[in-house]
């Protein structure tokens, strides 16, 4: 018997699922570039994208055939596609559809045809799509529709696999940091987890160049390290290949260190023009490390929601 499909996610659930992937703003990855190339080739379109629908924007994880890295959400066709997570959305002529006939972005690129298959998590949250766009009205055939659906499943598998790898790395970092902190004579088993995440790494890499960005990340790592008090068991680690840093602090003076982190974030915004957002959660003995981290991650999502 086929198991029932997950219930549709609310917008808040959907956004939390997207945040949990930690992929919006991430650096380009060849696997996703290959997906859009295959989508365009199979469907015979000049444009193809892997899109993610964030709070107020549509961000492109990969694209071929057009410039730019994002649009406002309110002009994104994919925002309509994700409203029916289990269906491919195909619009033969955008100019004849009242929802899109006056869309300035579509008109600017001359888009007339759209087909997009939602990217849906295992919990049923639609976070974006794999889509193709053409400059002439048309329709896909059955083979092309099946291929687009398969590419969306593959893309979601890649995203969730990447997310699990990150989660495993973070769990290892946390376990080691908490063990070291517990050994500190002043810590008494209490600690604070802080997640710091530099936003829109892909845009920074495009603007500064990857080598310059890497140098800035090293400088940021050093600046954050200077905020720590190692004698009480503080530690800081950067998640591989990202702009995300995980700090574990002894609890006695954690607010002072968090304030120092916030000062580094203000300086980073001034230097790079990109926010360094943080979320923090504190605990004492009896709460699992993963539960503390989850609360810190939720605080980071709330910071993203506030937009600062």
C-alpha cells in the first residue's frame, strides 16, 4: 500500500524547512549547475533554474540562460508553483495568463512559457522548484514532464543529503566542544551555543571573488576567536565550505561574549555590506546538546525573519 502524502506545510513550517537546509545564499555547486543544464537540454528551453522561495525573495541556487541571482518573491512564478507541491505547474503562454501577463520580470526577459516542479522535503514542505522557461509559447511532452519531475526529486535528494552532512559535522563539533567545556573547572556543565551565519555567500563571492571572500572569512574567524575566553572552555568552529560558525561558551559570562560577537557583526556589515546574523541558546545539565542547538537555530531563523 502506498503511504499517504505528508500534509501540506504552513508558510511558517515551509520557511523553517528552508532555513534548516542552510542553502539560501550558499556558494555555487557543480551538481546543481549540471541539473539546470540537463533540464534545459531535455526540455529544449533556453533557460532553466533551481529556485528557492525565501521570505520575500526568490533565490537561484543554479541557473542557465539568464543573468541575476534573485527576484522579489511577489513576481516569482515559482511562488505559485509551490502552492501545489505534488504537481508540475505548466503555463503554455504566460502572456495569456492574467496572473503573469503584466509581470515586469517575465516581460523583461521575454518569457512566454514556464514549467516548474516543486522541491518538496520529506515532511511535505515545498521550498522551491526546478523550472524551465522559454521565449515562445509551447508545451512539454510526457517524457519531458517526467524528466523535470525526476530532476526535482534528484535536486531535493542532493539538498537533504547536503543538510545531513552539515548536521553530522555540527553534531561532532558540538559534542567535542561541550565535552571540553564540561572539563573546565568553572563551567559546571552549563553552556551557551551561538550560531553565526554570514548571509548571501554566493553574492559576496561574485562581487569580491572567491579568493578575496576566503580571506575575509579567515579574518572573520580570527575576529570571532578574539571574543572568546578559552580558559572557561569557549570554542569556535566554522562549518566546512560555508559562512557558518558554531560557538560553545561557558555560561558565566556568555552575554558579554555574545555582545562582542554582535560588535563583530556590526563591523562585518560595514565592511562587506552583508549581515552576519546570530542565534543563541543557553542551558544547564539535563538538556541534550541537540535540543540546545535547535533552539539556537530557531533564534537564528527569527533573526532572519526580522531582517537584521
